C-alpha cells in the first residue's frame, strides 16, 4: 500500500481539480466561471469585490470576505495567481494591508475547459443529421470537379477535404450520441414517463424521415465514393503537403507522410461508413437497421405504459406502495397487521381442507393465539395426502368464446396480406424497365420500393455494373443496373415526387410461380460503366 505525499508530482498536476471535492464546490465553480467570462472580455485581472459583484444573485455569499477565502484557496491549488494590488495605494500603511488582484492561470483555464467538455458530453443527446448527408454529397461532388483538373489547386483541395471530413465526423459523432440517448429513452433511464409519451410520435416520425433520407442519399454518397476511389489519392497528397509546408526542412518529409496517413485513414473511415466490403456491413446500413429496430421497441414501451395506466397489475408499483405504507406505519403492531393483511400468512391450522374440518371448527372454535402443539389436529382428506391435490366439487368455470376475436384477427391478417400482395404485384416489372417508367405508386407500394432500392444500393461494390438483392422476407427480388449519362428518374406518390439517377430495374415477385430468367445478363447497351 502506497501513500501520496503533498509534493508528489501526480498530486501537483491534478491539484487544480481539488476544489471539486471541497464542501463549497458549487461556489468555487461560480468563481471560476466569473474568471472565464472576464477572459472572454479580455479582462486579465479581477479584484475580490469585482468577483463578488459578478457572482449570480442566487448563491452569492453576503460577506465579501468569503469570496476572498475562496480565492486564496484557488491560488493554493494553482487555479489562480495572486499579485499585489498597488494601483490603489495612497499611504505607507496601505503597503502592509493584504490587497491582491487575481488572474487565471494556465492550469486553471485547462481545468475549466476540461470540465466544460465533460458537462457538454453528459448533456449531449445528439441528432441524426439528414442535412449532413446532403453536405457530404456537395463536398464529394466538389472533389470530383477537382480530380478532373490537370493541376488541382492545393488550397481548394485541402479545404474541400477538410470540410468533408469535419462534416462526416460530426455526423458520425451525433449519430453515436443519438442512438445512445435513444436507448436510454427506450429503457426509460432518466426519462419521465409523461415527457416520453409527449414526444414519442415526433421521435418516431423523425426516425422514419431519417431512414428514408439515409436510404436515398446514402446510395448517392456510396456511388460518389466509388467514383472517387481511384482518383482521390493525389488530392490526399496535396492536402498532406499543404499541412506539412510549415515544418522544418529536416522534418518536412516525415511530417508530410504522417499527414498523408491521417488523411488516408479519414478517407478509409468514410468508405467503411457508406460501403460494405468483405462480408462487413457498412455503418450506414447498421445505423439504418438500428433505427428501424428502435421504432417497434418504442411502440412496445408505449404499449407497456398504456397497460400500466389502464389498471393492469404492476407488481413493482404495488411493492413500492406497500414499502411506503410500512415506512409510514406508526409502530410495530401496525406493521404486523399490515403484513398479515397483505400476505395472509396465517397458521396452517386455519386451513379448511374438507367438510369435516369445517364442521369441527364450527362446533369448537379455536382461538387464534392457540399454539399449534396444543390445538386439535387437522383432518386432511386421504386424497390430498395420497395425490397432493384436492379438487373441489362444483360447477366448472364457463369457457370464454373467443371465436369473434380470432375471426377479427384473421380478417385483419388477410386484409394486410392482400394489400401487401397487391403492392408486390404493382412493383413486379416482368422484365427490364427504367425507374422513370414505374409511374405513380401508392404509399404502401412506394414504401416497399424504397426498402428494395435501399437493399440494392447497399450491396453495390466497386466496379459493378449491376447488382441483385432480395428483400428481408424473401418475397421480392430486385436487379438494378446503372445507366450511362446523368438522366434523372421521377417516381410520383400522393405525398410528393421521388427523384434520383435513372437506372434499369427488374423487380420480381418471388411468391408468384412465373417463368423468369433471372440469370441472363442485361442488354448490351445497358452494361456500360456508370458515368
């Protein structure tokens, strides 16, 4: 077992954090906040009366000397530096008075920055940013323009890559924070039930909207990354060289190589986020699956809350209420009565086993305080002693007729299956067609189409001209082939118009027994590399 001396370097380094464990830690935080606010206004030194006046009205000590003592403690811990205040000296006696002005030290400023980051991380909920996806598309297109130039400008290349990686890092971090806060919401950890019920509809709509954006925009991002995959290395070299331009001559080569490795790692992270490879699903696909799985989990929480509110038994709530009653009982006698009333653990002699026992107890009642050794023995039925069970005679309980409920569920399932089959029949192309020729789709068919399109785009690999994907339930198959040029397809729905790059598509309803030759190659004029 080792001890830490006051001169230990470890204790000295972390001394500025010592006020967090002090008794008046909240007041210390407010005092340090005053110095941080003054630093933003380019005020270097503060007097004790200035600190006292700048403290919040709530929690401000009435005696200014209290603030002086806190300032002296912060000086001792290394958060502040005290300098003699000679500006207001008018007599010799003033030199002997304890007058100081205080300044924030480098260690104190670093401590507050660390605590601010800690507070921000704890309170951060994050967000799924569809706007960030569009910004990433814009920056990728800018990189494509730069790769087409014979001599790309290093400054423009570095700026475009920096904005791209910054936007991508913010998207990934916010997605991670949002899914963590979403899981806490699903588990109802630190979330009030009333607040959860108030915003659950908006949360579900938010998830559904982001999932649609991730399906549509994620495919475009993946295609842009594939187009840049072989041409982005010179831009990464330009950005690395620009970062290493200020390095010393003997360190320039090493600094440039290290900078290039950092840029290559950032680009690799962007690729792994939107492209699947080597049996590994992309992070965008995993995020989509996690968001899709969160919706039924949220609905299950709502159902549980509604069942709890409708009066169904909640054992945990009952035990908490019973514990409160025990805590509020005036004495042990009241607690014993509450125990007997709640659990009914009476002596076994009060059990009625058969008619003879009832008759005997009625003829000669036994007081409740009679010891079991002194009471009359119980007359137990031989059947109970032999089989361990006792069946009371009487009319059996009436069997509830649930045929109407089963019929209603069957009708609902048949209707849902019919609507899904109609949507599959509407999407089945029975050959190769363009996306632009699909026509107008109803909401159910359009939702199924988006799922198929997202599955197809998620399986796209570098160098592929077309791809084949199957829906999760195995009922639909889609074959997607890229077209040369920049034609735009429009699919109209009652809710708006869906636009995107035109492709050749073949959608097959696998539940139909139709002769479909799905192994043939697409037509010769459609197998060119995507432009």
